[in-house]
């Protein structure tokens, strides 16, 4: 029996799409935005403004998120063409991270289970579940789903439940 358990532990990670929950951190509370001067992004008329003391990568991520605000939701958007006419959830997150210099290319939502470090980040946090990913940048949620803001990637100050989601962040952020 020990041999069988060891065999499973060795080979299961090799199969794509399987995620070991024991190596992940679940979200502890709903994603909720409230402005704090110097700590969070400010949202005004749909445009986010980074805190003055935010690292350059965070400022670049917010600028990239701002460029997505008029884009429609497009299934597969941002994957085949990195600068696309619309974006899906993982295409949006990939675009922002790429523009901030925090990743190369574009990955599907399931691959975010292995991106960066486990747990919440100080500046950027990714929320992942099977079939969906969204992020917060300086406390402000960028999401293609959830309440408020229409279709496509949008800054959303409304609270979103995160039950069943796992959290990760770019190393150092």
C-alpha cells in the first residue's frame, strides 16, 4: 500500500490540469475594495490611479488595466494575438502581468495555479478557480466576471465572493 501511495504521489503531478490543493492557499474573505490613501489604487470615472509609492511594476499593471477598460469580452481573447480586439479572463490577467514585466506570453486560467507564489500579495493578488481567474492590483479588482461594469475586463469596486478560489501573487508583489 505504501508503494502504491508513493507511486501516485510521484506520477499524479505529471498529468496536466490536476492541481494539488495541499500546495495552494484558499482565499479567506470576499474581495472588497475600499480606498486607502497611499496603499490602494484610486478609481475615478472608470480609470484607476496607482498610489504614489507603488512599485513601478504596479504602476505599469494599472496603466495596462486602464487600456483594457473599453475592450469587450472575447472568448480566447489575448491568447492567439497578445494585443487583441477583446480579452477573456486569463487573457486580461496575462496582458496586465506581461505589460508590467511580470510574465512572458499568455497562459490559460488553469495554469495560474502554478504562477508566482502561493498566498495573497502585497500589491497584486490573483484569484483562481477552475475556469476563471481575476486579479487585484493595489486593492482594486480587474475582472471579466462578477457584479458591475458590463462585459469585458473592467475595474470593479463591488465586493465579489471568493469562496472556493485559490490565491497567488507575483514574487515580490
